[in-house]
C-alpha cells in the first residue's frame, strides 16, 4: 500500500527544490514553444490552406491531400527510396559505434586512447555543407581523388554521385564516417561504470579478452544498446534532408528523392503547403507507429524500454 505523505510535505519538497524547478522553466518553455504549439498547424493537412484566409478560415477538404499522395505514381518510389537509405543507415549505423566503443575500451594506453577517440569525434563537428563538399572532392569523376587512384591503376572513372545505384552507398558511408565516433560516447560512458573486479575475476579464471567482452561488457551495456536502437528506429522515415538535397541531382534522382526532399519541393518551391503538411503528418505517424512497435518488442523480450 502506498504511504501517504503528511499534510504540507509536497509544498515543503517543492520549496526545497525550487531552484531546480526554476532552472527547468527555460528548457520547458522552449519545448512548448517549438515542439507543441506548432502542432496546432497540423490541421492544414486537412484543409486547402491559403495565407490569405489563414488556418482557421481556409476551406476544409478532409483526406483529399492524403489520397492524392497515396495515389500518386511517385508514392511507391519515394517510400522505397526513404526506406532503402534509412534501413541501410540503421543496419550499418547501429552496430558500428558499439564495435568501435568496444575497441576503444580494450586500449590500455590512455594517451593513445585519448588521441584516437578525439580523432574519431572530429568529423561530427564538421558542417553538412563541408561534408558534402569533401564527398564531391573525393568522388568527382573528373578530378576526384578516388577516381585518380582508379585511373592510375588502369581503371575507368566512376561517377559515384551521378550513379543512382551508388548514391545510397556514398550517402550512408559518408554519414557513418561523420557520426560513428560521436556515437561511441554513450557506450563508452556505459562501459566506464562496469566494475573492474569483474574483469579481474574473469582473467583469474582464464577468460580471454573476447570472452570478457561477450560475457561482461556487452551484457552490462545491453540496456544502453536497446534504448539507442529504439530511438534510432523511431526516425526510420526521417532521412537527413540537408545532405540528401545537397547531394541530389537529376542523374541520381531515381534513388535520392526521399520524403523530406519531396516535402520541401512540394511545400516551399511549389507553395502546396497543405499537401506538404499532409505528407509530413504521414511521415511522423509512421515514425511513431514504428517507435511504439519496437518499444513493445523490447518490453516483451528484454527488461529495457522507453516506457
């Protein structure tokens, strides 16, 4: 049975922690302003929105914009392109930071470990525009570094960006190079909390390093792995807009046109605000459903979940 608090206990607890509550006001206000109030605008997905009439007075059209999107000839291609890049990123991007963090954890020389970790973090602080510029510099079919090496060994230059089949590979692996080092931070922090006497006991019993990783390190960080995986799958339909748009051209449009770039073109360039909002609402709804299902799966098969 739940124990009742004495009268006035809640008020005293609030006054005792008042500065913590005051510190929460600014981020909470920012969250409400930028994340919750804009949700009011979602109703334009069901209206033929016109800036002249405003959100409330624009005519109601129901599910017309959704039907138009679902029946469009490009619907299947856009969904497939989005899922292809997103699932590819998940399959590669989820395990690699874990593997790299395990490798960092096995380095015994602290100075060398610090240098290697710092080098792996640096790409995360490079802007997307510079990353794309670097990708273009290395993969250019005319004077790119990679093609220069290929031609040196007698091969033919390859248009990595212009080839629709190669675009997902270039996009995903350049993103992995940029983010994998930063992604190890949370796993490295989780590993730092593992008691060292567990490793010492295992070594005394004759366990190898691989067995220590398999039976001590991985089980200890498994809750962190589960949470990070759930959060990653929650954005399965949200492929990085800026990078795709910067790398996109007419030659690779067959595989580079994803939901985010399509929403931008429909909503901003073509001024179809309601249609773009409907596509965005569909995108977020799918993300929420996937997040809910993956979290339920985690609840069933493990002791860790988001809620």
